[in-house]
C-alpha cells in the first residue's frame, strides 16, 4: 500500500526538518518545497494528501497558494495546515485553512495532529465522494472531523457540532425495495438533506449504518444547531412524505456538541451512535441537542 503524501511548503529549513521528522515517523512520504511558485506548480500537477503551508514564501505567497487551491475543484478538498509567526495576519486570510499552527511550532501539538491523522489515513487516499448520494464519504468526513477537533483543542472556548440524521424503519425499506430503487431513495433524501445546509458544509453519508452527517463549526449557542437541525428535518420530511411506501418512515435528527475534552474522533462517533439510539427509541424530542456530559450521565 502506498504511503500518503505530505507537501511541506516552507523556506525555513529548521522548521522543515522538524516537520519532516514528525511526518516521516508517522508514515508519510514527504516532499519539500522552498519556493511558492514551484510548490503551486507541483500541487497543480500532483495533488498530495495534505499540505503544510507557510504564508511568507518567495515566488508566490502562501495566501495566493491557499486561495488558488480553494478555488480549484481538484484541490479544494486537500487539507491545508497553515504555519505562521503572524496570527493576526492569518486571521485576515480571504479563505480559511483547515488548521493554523503558530511559530514557533509546538512539537507536541504537531505530533498530536499527526497521530489523529494516522487514524484517518484511509480518508486521505480514497475518493472523497460517495457514489450513491454524491455526498462526502465517511472516511473523508473523519479527516475533516480530525481537523475540527484539533482546532478546538487550540481554543478551549470553541465548540463544533456533528449533525446526524437517519430514517426510522429503514430495515423495512431495504426489504421492500430493490437495490437500485433503494439507492434512488437515498439519493433523493441526500438532495433534501443538502438543500437545508450550506454548500460549503462538510456533508457525508455512512453507507454501513445508512445515516447522514455534517459538521457545524463555530457554534455561538446551542439554539443555532437546533434551528439548523429543525430546518434539515423539515426538508427531509417533504421527501419522505412522498416516498413513505406505507412504512411510517421518519427522519430522526440530532446534534452532538463537541468540546476540547474529546480525546479523538472515535470518541465523538461513539457518542453520535449512542445519541442516534436514544432518538430511535423515542427517549428525546426530534431534533435534540446532545453533549458529552449529558451522554455520560445516561
């Protein structure tokens, strides 16, 4: 199996040596680029699995590289970690990176990030879109979840949410419909799921457990994700009402609020599964907000 590829675009050789050491130990194939123009040409020719990007570069700035990557469909989903000694400058970027590391880089923080990515390396290599729904794959969603968790670990006051949605009686639907018709049902449901969210949101489909996911980032208050969940539920309900097949189908939605106390994405997804079970059993209103402490007490 080929190694995932990391590009380190940085003209400080000491920083390069540090990053390369950590990434090599983690099993990445690393390529070093000291010039921004050369780096952009290389990214354009061969898309890596992850980019570590300095903002101040000769040839072409890191800001221009990030902007071009986010504007290109072939590159926009490549995770980008920006490294800078000027956090105020980074705060005014025209587009957001996946993560911001401030110089001097904390070796423990970098190692923590790489360890989290190790658990999601499949998501860095595989296609990013599900063939049935057109949404992101579950493995790619896990990569984005890794970066979201790392961001709130840098700022313990921040939270993000994982919105989840599934359909009751889906096992009966599976018995009633042929595979093509079942896939068509989930495609239509995915369209209504997307219609209530922003095009830039990370929306995914888990085919193994047959449910939808999306990240809700930078939550100012619990009321915000609850309103979003209600909007998504109403949108999905319209489709289900027209395609019920007499089974009494229902969209169950919830949001798990995530804080910096989560150790890894596996813990988050375990809590999502627990919350999904509570909703299916009718123990909470639909939709509902859950958090780590609340689920721990149940």
